[in-house]
């Protein structure tokens, strides 16, 4: 598993664990960023743009560090 | 609809995520029969309107966009409270119309499952079905309808036929409410919900029953919830029961903060997946992927944003100018015409110098406001605004603001009034409030004439380090000074507004679209009209008061001033000195002299005092007032003459120059910081929905201005400048 901020554009990932505080984690989940879900990195210029299903989420580097993902 | 309920007027709430087309639908349903206002107490915009179906007039409320009903953010809380009938003056809606984005159903359905828990009759609209089709996303309406047990309708909010279908669906609705928890939470979650409902919510709170399941889930998943019950007499009971429910879940191997979301998404999956899956194909990089990689780039992103904003403001300036000149010309003409037709007297003065000039002072803002909103609507409509906000968010949150504060703050360089209106695009109430409160520090264009006058008169036209003009440097310094003060003020205010709203470091980026032009123009005119209607009244009233202060009491001008000369050039000057004499003896003049002891330590005399009072109408009026006081004939080439007079002005008692470079700098510092603009206060009152914030703004900015000028002037003198 890697933190989300170490991924690269174009990589397919699988969200494993939301290690951020509970409120942020809730928010992420509501936005569809849930443990077990697949996603694709659109860009990583320290700020991450992540495609999950049809929604596109922008996540700051700080928050990305707390999200663990596995590569496919 | 059953017979009893037929023809009964309903209250219908539009609910959905941000950007799903609620407002588009709202406009289509209500036509132009709608009202824009604020929710009482907060600045979140509230639109209500009415729609006539089969002869019955129903009320429609456009609720703020929200991803869920759990959150503490003001906008989201409003949606929640309105739906459960706890919102101030609001009755519970009879029907909830959920507007979902078909291209992103899974995420949008999450909110739908929550609203279903509230036992409010509902209709689900799968909007943007045109886009879904275009992108090859299959939506199985039947399955969704069967699973949810409520009417489900795929629509395109821009399509007239579809709107007709929506009206029909409202008319046909049996007003049966869905059963709560129809997403069927499994054990152990179901048990935890029952525990909290039965042992806490039911016996100890007065929440309506319909809110129990959702409140129970909120308590289970949110660790910080005890805040809500801080003042509840049985608070320990709540904490104990919540802890018990949470530990039960943990014992069963579930994460209490995640279990609800997981369960809902599991249900949603059953609704939307139809074998083929509705996810987009793993295609190669699309154009919007490429655009996003650039515009959200850590370094390129802000550069692109600033470039776009510079272009935008350049356009606003140059496009608005001819209109502003026309408006100016029109009101001057109108004033002259009225002045000539009516017999001279109080009525004539009041009309020309009070009302017409005041009205002109309101309308003059319109071009800038409308062009600004033209561009903002385009930035929003294309989806770029979310990217801009994201790119700036890291920096802006560090100084206590929000990514979306960038556009309002930069608009503040032109004028604080449209800038403050633009702050509406910031969703969070505390971020919006702070942005509004610090925005007037940005050096608006009305300060320019004052800066220009003072700098040209008192800053030596020399070069520092051989190549940087001192005058240019002073100009630049004043701009930076404003920005730095705005940042400091935001930072300080953030400490007072710790209302538990953690600023999200994540946001959804809506897909890129062509903006809808009718919406762009509609928005532009709506904003203009709101300004005229709401802020215009206040600006008018204050203009008349200021006019009165500057024109009364009427005094006889001594003959020695009026009759001294004969040539035209000189008689022009004589007329000017007559008005100078009148102004000196007016109430404004008296106030100016009265406050002289207070402003003396800043290096200002009573003439500046009058200017400070009259410039409350608008900062640039300062120059006009000084012109009048110093009796400068406009024929003599405006500011150069005034400049000379300022430089030559001597104190009659001591013979010392009234102005020095130091007192000029002190004055510019004062102008940079003081709240001297009634239009700004009027718009703050409209945007925050209370007089409290404009009052605080006036006091803190003026106090800050006074202190800084005092420090500059006294410090400068102590250093022997
Ligand atoms: N293609 C398409 N665009 C739509 C549809 N409905 C709304 N839009 C666009 O989606 C954007 C967001 O709509 P808006 O009504 O402001 O959403 P709100 O945030 O929910 O009020 C606007 O640019 C609309 O023009 C639709 O059915 N199809
Ligand atoms: Mg809207």
C-alpha cells in the first residue's frame, strides 16, 4: 500500500484506507471515495486529481498523504 | 393525486448535490415568478417561487446544494433543517424533488437515500440524461424506481417537454412517503440505530420522529457530536448510549464512522448496477484530463488563474468605462435640466444635488457589477471556478480564507461592492464572512484619485536606486499595504470564527461544460437588480443626508467674496470661493472643525476633516471637496492647481505648511484602511442580512486606520521627518 500522494498520473488504484480524521473521512466517503473503490489518477502535481466512477475529486497533498491505496 | 389533496397548494423543496441543475430546473418551473433573499440570519441565498399546475399554485424552494444531510456547514444544515421542518419560519415541505446528476448517479443517490429516511414524499429526477447518453452511461430507470419505491424520471432540465413531464409527475404524485431506512441497513447497524432511537432520541429529545433514523446515524458515525448536546441536561445519557452503540459495532467488526456510508453505497450499487456496470470505459486520457492536469498544477495553476483574472478585470474595466461615462453624462444632464426647469430653492437643490446625484451614485456601479457577474457566471458555468478554488485553497486557507475568496478579493481592486457580491460563490458562511470583512482593504479604484493627488503633491519625483520612481513605488506600496492588512485581518478573524467548520481540503471538480448563455445573462441582470433594489435604497438615503450636511445651514456669502471681480475667469473663481465659504459654514464644515482636535494627531486639519466626512459618499469625493474648499477653478487644469494650493497652504497662526510629506503619507494610510464608503456598508448589510456586520466593519476598519495613521505621523515626527 502507498499513500495517495506517491501515485502517478494515469495509474489505476484501489482505495484501501482513509487515515484522516473522522470528519474528513466522512466527507471523502460521501464524495464516493470509499474503502475498496477503484479510481484513476488524473494528475499528481502535489495536488491530486482523482477520478472515481464519474466523479472527479481534487485532493490536497496534505490529505492525500493520509489516504492509503494499492496499485492495480 | 388523491381527491382530497387535489388542488391543495403544496410546498415543494428542490434537493440535490451542488451543480446537478437544481437552479436550472427551478427557473424552468417558476418562469420569472421568483424571489431571491437570504435565509434569515445567514447569507446563504434563498430562492422561492411558485409554479402553477392544473390551476393550483405550489410554492417551490431551491435549497442550497448539499452532498449529505450530516454536516455542520451552514448550507447543509439549512437543507436538513428545512426538510425536517425545524428551519425557522418554514413548514416541512410536502414534496421533495431530488435532482440527481445521471452522469454520476452512485454519488448522487447517496443523498437520495438520506432524504428517503425523512419520510417525505418524493420524486427523483435523473437530470443531465443527455450528457449520460453522450458519454455512454446506461441508466436503468426501472430498477432504480423499483428499489427506491418512488417515482423516478430521467430528464434534461433545459428541455421544455421534460419540464412538462416534471409538472405532470408533481400533479400525479400520491404524496405517499417512502418508508424510512428502505435501504435496509443490516445487523449490527440496524440494532445500533434502534438502540439510539429508543433510548435517547425518543425519550430525551424533541426532534420530530421523522428525523430519528438519520440523527441516530449521525450520532453513530460522528465522534464530535457531543457538541450538539453541550447544553442538554441529560448529556451523559447521550454520550453513554452513543458509546455503547459504537462499541457494539466495533465488536461486530464494523468501523462506526464508515458503516453507514458503506451500507448506503451497497444499497445504491444494487439500484444502479445493471450487469454492464455504468462506469465509464477505461479510455485513454481525455481532453478534460489534460486540461485538469494543467489547471490544477501546483505552479502552473495559480499562474493561469492570475492571467485569466487579469484579462477578466482588464475587460471589466475597459467595457464598463463607456457605460459609466454614459451614466455619468446622463445624470449630469438630468440634473442640469431639472435645475433649469424648476425654480431655484430647496426642492430644486434636493432633487438635483440630493436625489439625482444619489441615484447616479447607485446606477454608476451597475456596469462593473454586471460585467463581473457575466464573467463569474462563465467561470462557474464552464466548471473552471472549482479548479481555481482548489488551486488557491492551500494558500488561502493558511491565511484564513478559502480558495474561492480569490475572485471576490481580486474584484475588490476595482470596487469592493461587486467584490462583496461575488463572495456569494463561497459556500461556507464563516469563509464568506471573513472574505467580505477584509475585502474593502483591497485598494479600490475610488482610492486612486486621492492617492494620485497626494503622491504627485508630496512624494518627490525622484528615483530610488537610480531607476525606480519614488512615486511609483509609493503607489505600489499602498497596494501591497492593503493586501497585507487584508491577510492579517483575515488571520485574526479566523481565530474568532472557529465554529467547527473544518475547511475541506477536497472538493468535487464538476465536468467541463459549455455555459448556458441564458443563465449567464439572467444571473447578470438579477445581480444588477438586487444591487439597485437592496443597496440602492441605503445609498440614496445616505446621499441625501450627506447632501444636507454639506449644503445646510444656508449662509449669506459676504459681498467681499461675491462682488470682487468682473472678468469671466475671475468670476468663476469668485463663484468657487463662494461655495468654499458655504461649505466651511455648513454642518459638514462645522463637523470638520469640531473633529479637528481628534484628527490633529494624525497630521490632518479641519479641511481634511470635511473631506473625510463628505468622502463617505465615495472616496473620490475627497478630491472634489478639497477642490471646493481650496476654491480651485476647474478651468485652471484640475489637480495641478489643487496640488499647488495644498503645497502652499500655510497654517494662519504658525505660518508652517499644513501639509508635509509625512502628513500626506498619514492621509494615504488612513484612506487605505478606513471604511469610508457607504455603498460598501450598504451591500454588506444586504449580503450578511444584518446591520451588525457593517457596523463592526466600520468600527474596526476606521479604528485601525486611525491607529496606523497615528503611528505613522507621530512616529515620523519623533524620527524628525
Ligand atoms: N447538459 C445538461 N446540462 C445541464 C442540465 N441541467 C443543468 N445543466 C447545466 O449544469 C450546470 C449547473 O446547473 P445549476 O442549475 O446551476 O445547478 P445547481 O448547482 O444544482 O443549481 C449549468 O451550467 C447548467 O446549464 C441538463 O439537463 N443537461
Ligand atoms: Mg443553484
